[in-house]
């Protein structure tokens, strides 16, 4: 009989420990960009207030990003990313002790953020875009989130109904994440979370296959993050006949439903725009588990 993998249930974030045995964690998204697909430009002038608001609603982590990763987004320089994120991280650290994550794949941006007080590096490329990033994470003893993607954001397309019938998307993503994790381990990084990368280079069908089979990623022995919040593939599922695709503003109910499924299928972290709804969802799942 094949032995079940031992899953890492604690994540040490430079002195702060997240315990997934007690409950799944909620990561609040804070974009300081003008062009993110949902909240672009909404919180740039009141970012600190929004971060503190998410914490008051129960966020366990705040994830700060200075470059949009939506499909087709234009790349920005490391200097611009730092300008958008570093002062906010420094200021937020004065008001909270919860972990702050920097959403970047650039070593230069990550190093500045870690110097300012971030404790997690959330890399959409899974250490594949910038070979210097693992050394920076090791230097500062940062926890890392390694996501799967097939392309850089400026080369990606929005999720569509077509494709996905020929390839085993779970096997493909798992193999790529195994390589990313091996790279992290080779650099002495053992505080790792994996993210299958919903919406990044996958068809609509493939995204739902990943959601249905999310529990299979625990075979890597690591916590799993699900980033489903208001993504376009959810809009395809709830789109009514001949109606336009629901906008990101109209995908909250779909997001709550998807997050519920993700938690039932083993997600340890939900990365969300809407913290209070995600915290409530996690609480209901916990109550069912305790019943």
C-alpha cells in the first residue's frame, strides 16, 4: 500500500508561524497598480487604509503587488515596482505583525521588500523568470509561494472555452511545481507553498479540472494556495445564454462558490480581493468539519 505523503502544516515567515492545522488562511490582495484586472487603481491613494481594513476583516496575510499579472499586462521596471510597493510595506509594518507578502518575480524588488519588512515572496513564475530570486529568498530566510504559469503576463491570453482536451493539466502543473520546489530546496529554502496558477495559461476547462482535483497537489507534501478571486474562467461558468461575460465586479458569488470547493479540496490559503467573504467561507467549512 502506498504511504500517504506527510504534508507540511506549518509555515514559518521570518518569525511568524501560520498553522494550517487550525484553519485555512486568507491572503488579502493589495495591488498598487493602475491596470490590475479587478482592483487596478482603486486603492493606490488609500492603500494603507485598505490593508488595515482587510486585516480588521480577518486577513492572515497581506499580499502587495506593484506589477499587474493580468493577461496582456505591460511589464514595468523593477524601479517602478519598488516605488509602488516598498514605502507601503515599510508603513504597514508599523501597524501590524501579520506576514506581508511581496507579489513579484524580480529579485531586486523582492530584496527591497524583504528589507522593508516583508516575510513572504509570492512568485508567479515558480523561480523560472529570474534565476537570482532564490538566492535573495534564502539570504533573508523568506517563505516562498511558487506558482505555475506557462508564459509571462504580457504574452498570456485570457482563459477561453477552447483547449484542454488533449493534455493532463494536473500532471503538467504538478511536474512543473515539482521542479520549482526542487530548485527551492537546492537553494536551502524549506518554507514553501505551492500554487497551481488558476487562470495563468490554462483554458476554462483546465481551470475547473485543477479546482476539482486540487487535493492531488498535496502529494508534493506542501501547503496549497488557491487564487481564484473574480477570475475570468468563473465568469464563463455563470454566463447566461447570449449574455456578455460577467465582469470582474459581477463574479463575487462565483468566487465564494469556487473558494468553498477549494477549501473542501484541500486549499490551505485563499488569495482574495474580498476578505470578509473568504473569512466567513473558511469559518463555515471549519464548522462543518467540527460538526
